[in-house]
């Protein structure tokens, strides 16, 4: 009979549990994601077979939501760089439990985002032309070089801190399937934790942490130059480089907070991902939110004040015209609401909202029901977009919906004040959605804008584009979910090294010690 | 003898094929106009269409084109009078050196012809042309690839640390590791 070895680190069990057991919830999630990916694959095969005519893309708007996705995912990929590299270089100790999740986001976002360009090209084999006939003066070629360099560096930067944990899993998880043990053994690279191995590891990680920061900045700067070096209204801007980098870091922080929130909830990682991590990242989110607001105001004020015909046409379309819905929704959900949500713990007057009768669940519910009824009636009668017999203009319904939404949001604020983590996760979700919309209004309106005196181009994404987009997001989530089933989401050796004594509030929290 | 017959037949066929062209009267077009005009002035262009032996062609429609770098744009048309002369007035200036062309399209009886005219527009403030190199110079390329090389060398350095870890791990005894990491 083998004597039972006591577990020296019981606090790490929540991290290792997903690697040892797979529940039905995970299997259902994978099945659902595979179904979405299959739909995306079918849409892509349709596009390959019939050509780009099955999309909403046309000779004027050649970059639609595919390039929106590309810029979005490249932006999200900055999560790893900021959280891991910058915080590592600056010696921020609190970063230790979240570095791996951030680094994984970088790799998967790049893997999903980069192929979006190939999908937009229609004929993917033409990527070879970039290598055969590529010109060094083309930002497209710079993009290929910088993204390849970034992906390689990110993979290396993800792998290096994994080595000690791979050794830990190799020696600790003896009951997992054989292929997993073989994988851990191979990836552990013979790690025994000797001082010389530690020194070699630190050397490698430090070098990568330093070099990956300028590489990441260069990647999004180059992406911005694809737009900025084109003589189009809304694109030809000198601030696009830093504007894109700030936006990328902003959406990257939002992505890591979202992932942290999901894993803390699903795997019960409250002992590692404490309120302190969410609070600190919330402050970072707010900082970059304000920076992004500054750049946004600076960008639009400058071009609107100059009053060049094309610039003012574009600004008018964004502020009041065809793209105004997307623009204002982006501003509200991507910048304004997240700022309010991250500031909630510091806003004392929010408690007063509890006393407002109109913000109670019953009046709000009644209001929503009435509005829903009116909206449904208008829709069923086919008068949702015309001012006809019922005498209710659709704008009135929209305004009422906006007022009701604002009231619901206000009613939610006191609740969220009691749950700062939920508030920050909600803010990050809104930022994710807002930043996708922001990329859409960067890409599409400038292409639809008439260059010669003619009419605006139209662009309406088809089911093919939406299916491929859904497939891309599903692929990203699937890769991340599979990663979480094979590798520990928390860098255990780094957490042990830090000997973090901070006890997390709540019953689930456990003190993490080396 | 045979060769002469073959030549005559070939000449006949050639004559049938090119009969129309051979039958068309060749024409000659000449244009006169100012070599320079001030900004805002109209350019008066006189075109004269004649046959090769200088007989005027009346009633022919001539077209004035503005010639640009990527093609020509028709500006106006005029019909020749009894002296074979047509007049154009041109007032659209977009460049400091204007290239104009008058063309006669020809018809079944007359061959086409055209003639060019260059006019310098004075009084236009033209910024001195700056020649931008279309390909990066050698120093620029060198700096770019140097930076890229530094990045990839750093990657190689970081990857070499993995080799250092593997080497330090050494051969396993009995299939296990010398020290268990828990």
C-alpha cells in the first residue's frame, strides 16, 4: 500500500482541479463553441466557393467587419504585454496571479485576429504575393513582419514562465491521462528547480519582458499606420499611432478583467484573483479610459475645426448621420459607463439613488413592459420606421428606451457599489463591446465616404460575415477554455515565490503561501 | 513568271483589305495658339484642317482635348468653316503647363489627324517639387533590419535559456527526475 503524501499546498487545489476533472458544463460549452465554429467554417467555405460577393463588401467598402475584428483582436492581444511585461519590469508584485491569463490572451488573440486579413482578402493564397512581391515601403508588409514577430515573442513569453509549473504538474498530477503527463514532461524541459535553472529562467523572462514591450507597441502602431498613411478622411492622422496603442491597451485590460471574472466565478479562484487585483486593474482601466477619451476628443475636435469638406462630412455622419447610432452607443457604453462603473466605490451620492421611488424594480418593470408592448406593436404593424397611424414616432420609442435603460442603470448602481468586482467586470464587458464598435466606425465610415463627388457607399454585413465573426470569437473562447483545461491559469511558482500573504475577503478565499 | 503572278495576287488581296484606307484622303491638322497666357485668361486655339495637298476641309468636327498624365479629357468640339478653320476657347487651368490636343476623328473618305499645343500658364504659384524616394534608401533599410535583428536575437537569447534549463536538468535516473517539484 502506497503511503499517502500530504499535499503541501492545499490552497492550489482550485487551480489544479480543472486540469484533473472535466465536468458536463465544460463539455457543453465546448460543444456549443464547436457548433458556432462549424457555422463560421461553413460560411467561410461558402465565401471561398462563391467569392466575396456573398459578403456585404463591395468595391468601395473593401474592409468591413473582418478588418474590424482584426484591429479588435490585435488590440486585445496587448493584455499580455501590459499586465505581464510592464508590471514585471516595474516590479508590481500584485501582478503574479494574473500574468499567465494575460499572456494566453495575447497568443490566442493574435492567432484569431491575424487570419482575419486573409479572410478579408477573399483569395487566401494571395498572401504569398506579400512575400513574393512585397515592397518594403508598404505598411502591409510591415504588418506581416511585426505581427509574426509579436506572435513568436508572445509564444516564447508564455512558455518560459510555464516551465516550473510544467515540472510541478509533471510530478504532482500523476493520475491525469498519459498524453497529459507526456506533455508536461516534455514542456518541463527537465526542470528541477536548481539555482542555475532559476537563473537561466529569470534571464530569459527578463529579456523577453523588456523586448516584448516595444514589439507590442510597434505592432499596433503599424496597424494604425495602415490607416494613417492612407489619404482618407478620418484616417490620415498623425495621432493614430498613440491613439491605437492606448486603445489597444485599454481593450486589453478589459479583456483580462473579463477573463479573470469568468475564471474566478467558474473555477472558484477567489483565493488568487482577489478584490485587490480587480481594484488595481480597475484603476488602470479608468486611467486608459480617460486617456482614450482625451485622444478621441482631440481627434474629432481637430478635424472638425479644420472644416475640410470631407472631414466635416465624415464628422457629420458620425455625430448626426448614418453612423451616429453606432458612434454614440460606442461613446456611452465604451467610455462613459465604464468610467462611472470603475468610480462607483468612490461615489457616495450613489446610495441616495436607493431612495428614488421610480428606480425601484416594480416601476421599472412596468415601464419596460409598456415600452416593450408599444415597440412590439409598432414592429408587428410594420410601422417601426415610419410615423404613421399610431401617432408614435420610432424615435420616441428609442428615446423612451434610452430613458428606461438609463433609469435601470441608475437603479443598478447602488447594487454594484456593494459588489465592486462585479462592477469592474461589467465595465470591462462594456469596454469590449464599445471598442469593437469603435474599430467599426474607424474602418467603415471612412471607406463609405465619397472620395469623388458622388454618393455614400453602402455596407451591410451579411450572414457570412456575422457567422465568420461569431466563429472567430468562439475560436478565441475555445482556445482559452482548452488552455485552462491543460495548463494552470495561475502561475503557481511565481505566486509561491512572492509569498503573498493577502487573505482574500469571503469564505472562498484562502491564504496563499509558499 | 510564277512569282510575279503570286505577287500580283497578294497585292490584289492586300489592296482589297486596305482598300478603304488607301482610298481615304490623308489629312493634315495644324494648331496655333499662345505659348503663354496669364492666370485667368482664356486660351484661343485655332485649328486648320486640310488635305495633304493643302485644300481646306469644311464641315469637319474637331475635338479639343486636355492631355493629362493618365489620359486625355474632351473639353469641347468645333466645326471647320470654308477655310478649314475651327476655333476653341479654353479656360480650365489645373496645371502650370497645359497640354492641349485637337483631333479629327476622320471618316470613310478622310483619314484622322491630330495636333498638339503646349501652353504655359503664368502667375500660378507652384511650390518647388520635392522628390521623395519611392524605396527606402540603404541606411533606412539597414536601420530597420538592424532593429528587427536585435528583436530576434533577443528571442534567440531567451530561447537559449531554455537550452540552459534542459542541460542543467541532465539525464534522468530510472526514468524519473532527480528532484521532485511539488
